[in-house]
C-alpha cells in the first residue's frame, strides 16, 4: 500500500533521551570501536572531553526512537519489516557525551515513489534540554514494493 | 622511542590528529579498516542500536521481502566507516558532516566465517570553511556497498 503523502512536513513530539555511559560503551563495542576514549572516563578526560563521547553514528539510537513514533503512525501506512535503509546523513554541532539529557524531534521530510518502492525521509533534530543544538540526522528508508503495481 | 611499522600504525590509529598545521594532500589515503561480520555481530548491534528489523536476523523473512538472506544493518557498515574517519581525525568531535547512500546490501551468511567489510577513505580536498573533505568507500566481496559516501572533518 502506498505511503500517505499528506504526512510530509508532519512533526512529532520530541523524544527525551538520557545518555548513559554504559550505553555508549555498549554501542562502541558493538561496532568494534576499541579506542579507550569511548570506554574509559580517564582516557576521555585526558583527550579533553568532559566524559565519554559517543561514536559518530550513535545518534541513530535517537533517530530510531523517533522513527518508531513515525512508523507507528496509523496514518502513514508503513510496514517496518519490509523496509531497508537507503541513505543516512548526519550534521554535528557538538559531540554527544555521557550524562547529556537530550531531546530528539522528528519530522517527515519527504515521501517519494521510486519504481515499485517508496522512499521515506525522516529528519531528526537533536538538542540538549536547554535547547543547545547537538546534531541533526536524515534517515531515508526504502519501503520495498509499497508503491504497488508489477515490476 | 620505538620507530617503524607497528609504532607508526598505532600512532595513526590512536590519532595524533589533524591539526591546523597538518598538511592535508588530496589523494592521501587513510588507513583501511577491515572487519569480519558474523551473525552474532548483527544480533549484538541490533541490541545496542535498538533496530530489531527481522531482515537482520531472520533468513526466511529477509527472503520474503526479496533479499538474498539476512543482511547487515546499513548503520553497522556506516559505523565501521566512522571508525576509520575518527581514527584519522584523532578526535571524536572532529567530524562535522557524515553521509552515505547504501547502494548494495551486505549479506551475512550463517557460517563461522561470516563476511568481511573493507573501509577505505581518500582525502578529496578542503571545504570553504577550511575543513577536510574525505571520500569514503566500503566493499564486501569486492563490491562497493556504499555510494556518495563522504565526511567533513574539522582541523583542531
């Protein structure tokens, strides 16, 4: 079933996210990052960081939470289990550190038909609770076969 | 101080960093990151990232949506690329922009050997802001799995 074009521009309430040290360590380990600054507070301090920093792709954890709100929107018509990741963009204003209290706000940036598939772009802006910009991310998903018709 | 092969590689890996004084030459290649991926890595990444899409752990489901079988999370590949970039930049906070297009899936067979991703990066030049632009590639079984992949890195 085609995705609902009317949702382009729709904004979703921000998701709160408290960044835990163990979560950052777990994520770094899961991608094979062994540099001590991502695991050890002393190494992070020695490198001039206030605490353990996140690896650059960590914000995907926040965008996934935001995405779940979008995917669950009954007006969208997305079957997440038929989705593959098409493109990913990050723009960084400052690193994420353990202890950060963040807000991640999502918005449907685009819905496009591409052959039998459809592209869904979701933009997430991440700020601190005080409103300081942290990063933004655009996730473009490919909904396989959702445009209907035959190949 | 010990000099030579291992010591130099270690220094690059830990990163003394790209400072304002660093001469960055277009065409310069970054140290490659080579990573074996097995099914267990995808399970670990699913848990760490919160992405439990069954195409990353269920062969039957993956085939039912037209994939060759279980594929790696695109973000797992992007994270490997990120490691190459931050290792070269020498700082977690040096990355200003980072973007990729996932042009080909990375099938991960249910074997002890799994598969292998090779990440390479090349300096393209400077941006208007004086940052360094890197062109990035990742290959699996000799095929490129990313296109239009790039990062912009700030000098310290």
